[in-house]
C-alpha cells in the first residue's frame, strides 16, 4: 500500500482532490491508520481513479460520476446518460460555432464596408405573454398604424396606456414576403384581464426560444429597410425564419415626440438551418429505402409530455428524465414514443424504456402499451431526426412505396448503434404502416 502522498505523485492527482474523492465516496482509501490518520491506497485502485478522471474529462460532474460508477448500472442507463451529455456538449459546440460564424460574418462586413454595421443583432429568448390584439388583412405595411390606433382607442376605454414596459406591437403572420393584403395584428401585453370584443381578441402570444432582434431609432417608414437588413443577417449566419415577425413599439408616437426619436425593436424568430442530407443513406441521395419490420407489442415506462413542442419541450423532457432513468426497472431498450398529432397540432410523447415486465411505475412517470405493428424503419441521426420524419411522410410513403400510413404511435429507438461520442451515430425512426 502507498501513503496518500506517494499515491498522489504516482497518479498525478493532488492530495486535496484525493481527499475530496474519498469524502464523496468515489475513491475511499484502502486503510486509514486510526492512530496517525494516515491514508493508504492500493495500486489496484488506479484503474478506478483513471475512470474518474476520464469521465471528468468528458464533462461529467462528480455527482454524475458517482452514478456512472454504480456496479448495478445497466448498459441502457449508461447509454442514456452518455446520450444526454452528448446532447449537452453538442448544444455548446453548436452555440460556439454559431458565435464563430457571426464573428466571421462581422469581419466580412467590416472588410467590405470599412466600418461597423448600422445595426447590432442580438439573439435572445422571448417569454410568452398574454396580449389583446386586433388581427386583420391590411392593404400595405403602412396600414398597420390604423390597427394600432384602433387598439389604442380600445385600451383607453379601459384606462390602459401603452409604454416601454407594455409596448404596442405589430405582428406579421404571412410565411412569405407580401407587399399587399398582409395578415397582420396590432397587439399589446396585458397587465390585468380585459374583456374581448367581436373586434378584439385576448390570447397568449407564444414564447420564442431564439429571437433575432435589432433596435431601430427613427421613423417607421424606414422599418422595411431594417427588416431587409435583419433578413440578410439571418441568411448569412446560418439561420432561417421560424415564425411571425414582430415590430415592438418601445417609444412613439406621442404628442411632441419627433419621428426621429421613435424606438422600435424588430424581432424575427429563428432556428438553425437543418442539415441538408442524412448521414445514413444510400449513395443515391434522392432515395432512402427503409427496412420493413413487425414490432411485437411492448410496454414503455417513462416521463410524458403533451403539447405542440413549440419551445423544444421534448428536449427538456429528456433532460428531466435523464437523472431518473435508474428508477425504471426491468429495462430493455430506450425509446421515444410519439402519439398521433391531433387537429390542433398537439400530441403525446413519452421518453422512456421498453420494460420486460411492469413493476411499480415511478411517481411522475407513465406506462404506455404499444401494440404489435408493422413499421417502416428509417436510420438517421439525432440532428437529422426531423428530416427523417419529413422524408418518410412527404416522399417515401406517397411517392415511393406501396404502403399507407397507419394511425398509431411512432417510435424513436436509441439502441446499441447509438454512440453519443460520434456525431454520425445511428438511431432509428419507426413509422407505422399497412
């Protein structure tokens, strides 16, 4: 056996760290002299220490490493924890790559124009808000002012004034640019409930996870140019518009206020552009043949979500499920189970495990009996899962197959081939057919 100082030198780990690992139960001394309090370690403890260091290098916290070192940890649990860490690191890498792309775009702009840009684009999250609005088809962008004036008149009858904390806003719902007959809404946040009318509607304005924003000071007639500038930034920086854009009127018009002093924040919801191609497909990129299988009935136990996934709630569900995976007993494989999308766009989703037998379902979890079903199985990766669904439903089923889509749960299998350490590792999407 070695004293802690000698073991520290051999392992190249500080004495302070070894004491901390011992306190947490990660690496306890083989023996502690009860007279001198000297700590002793054995050479056969080096492999465990190296595993601790390796997992720490992967970004796991010491608390997470305790879970990973459990003797009863199953392969499925290990894959699940690794997958969650992989997803976390992938998000960090993507965020830094996006930052690098923005710097490169800024450098190109400075080199071309010889100066800093007129507008600074900021990416931020915008929370959902309860608003009152008047939505109508307007002939031109300028006619939004008529809707805003109508909204102000309604608010004045209820002693509500617009200011920078509760600003009026113009919302444009058309998916593509239109010069005339625009689908637009004048809206304002509500601090207290107000009654709706045949002309006004009180509703919840959805939150946006990533909103590209610029602040414009000046006349409203210059806003189309601001929109064009922001759209160019979105394209150059690898994003795409992902919903209705908003002009938030932070200041103006007011009596005695010059138009040059108006302040407007232009907001466009954005998403990263998807990968253009699957990494697991045939050389002929226009066609990807699935495997047809009959999946036996199974029971899946896990955590559930119901909604439209507008704010990426399913990713949050997996993050919440990760620390609780060990509570599921008799696990076989890791699945995401997705129910049929309803008319309003909502659906049920369960992140969980197929289980060989059902014991007590942990508190806060559900069980889902998935019936026997024939499936078309498409290989993809986690970043291309949306493309896999789109290809299956929009291309393969209607154009290239003799099958019909059958109502039933769709599956996402994270099996043995799924390696979170590799960006091209395979997962599988199961589409029910008949």
